[in-house]
C-alpha cells in the first residue's frame, strides 16, 4: 500500500477558512487549506462571499480552534473586526488570522482589533502551519 495512505499525521487543530465580502479570488485560500490539511490540521472552508455573521456562526457551529480569513479585496479593515467582535460577543476566544494582501500601515490596526497573526503572500507551508499553531496556543 502507498505511504500516502498509511502515514500518520498528528491532529494539530480544527481551522475554519473563510472568504468574506465580494472578493471572488479563492485560489490562495484553497492552497492554504491544502497546506494545513497536509500538516495535520482539520480544515473547514466556508466558500466565497461570506458575511462576518456567517463566519462567526460557522466558527461556533464547527467548534474550531482558529479562524483564518483570506482577504485580497482591501476590505480587511471593514470586514475582519466584525468577525472578532462577533466571536467575542458569543463568548468565543477563538483566534482570528488574516492572510492575503494587507498593507504595512494596516497591520497595527488589525492587531489592535484583535487579529492574532497576519500572513502575507509568499509565506511557506511550514510558516503557515507554525502561525496557526502559535495562534491556537495563544488562546
């Protein structure tokens, strides 16, 4: 039997990946989903055009350890804080990580809003997994 089917990968956590707003570019989030899956994470992908409220509901329903939001539209300052606020309002301390195009000037704003980490284009698969591990450990 192939090693692909017999190897054991330790379970590292459950991650919800989301595309919020009208951003229809999902290639990157699908690549990240595969990276995380291959690293031993269980991945739930919500699909395109989610609202912050839909992401919060899915995170609560799926009992995830981390939420990853993929943003390429430039709407991260408007769409990510409502996810964090919604999670906190529901009593959840699940960390939120943002990936995608985030200008340097917006990083401190997102961090102040409660974003646990920001991943920019070109990040390696190992660094993606390590970032999610660190976010989960910070709970």
